């Protein structure tokens, strides 16, 4: 348009170039747009992957509120009902007394209310000790076998 204003091109040349551009786009664009089947398959695949990821994070039913699910969070395992009208605050730290609480240990605690005896805990004074973990009044406590 600027060239037409300065007399370097004519209106017919400009329109011919526009016509060429439109023809080129009409030929190229349909190949670049995914057909509906491909798009639907992509959406279904993504939804399946998201569901699998959610399933991977699921540990089990919350032993406290009984309606929420305990899921794997960044630094703890927690109930999904933490934002409910009556929030559930059940959680399990991923590190208790220096011991890493794995998903398997958390699942055992949730499913049974208690774990088997676990080794590798460290007291505040630095001594190693073994204990079971159990759920008592929505809190995690040590249980020592005598």
C-alpha cells in the first residue's frame, strides 16, 4: 500500500500479489490444520494420561473423614477434602524423625491404621530407633513394641 502511495507499484500489482497470497494459503492451510479425528484422539490421549497421573498420586481413602482420598503431594500425603465445607486436615509428612515415609508405608498406614515396625527413625538426641506408626485422632503417632 505504501508503494502504491509513492507511485512505485500499481493497484493491479498489489491486488495480484494479494491474490497469489490467498491462493497459497488456501493450498497450504488445510494440511496444517489437524482433522477432527486426530484432534479427538489427541484430546482422549491427554485425558487418559491425566487420569493415569491422578491414579498414580492416589494412596487410598482417608482414614479420618472416610470420604476424601489421600494423595501424594510435594512434601506430604494429604486428604483431598482439605478445602471441603468441613475440612479434613489429615496428612502424613514425607519425613518423620529423619525417616522417609514412602508411598507404600503411607498406604499401609492408611489401609490398616498402623504400619509394621519401621527402622531408621532418629531421636532429637540423634539416636536411632524403631517404631510403628499409627493413626490416633487424625494424628500420626509412634507405637513402640514392648
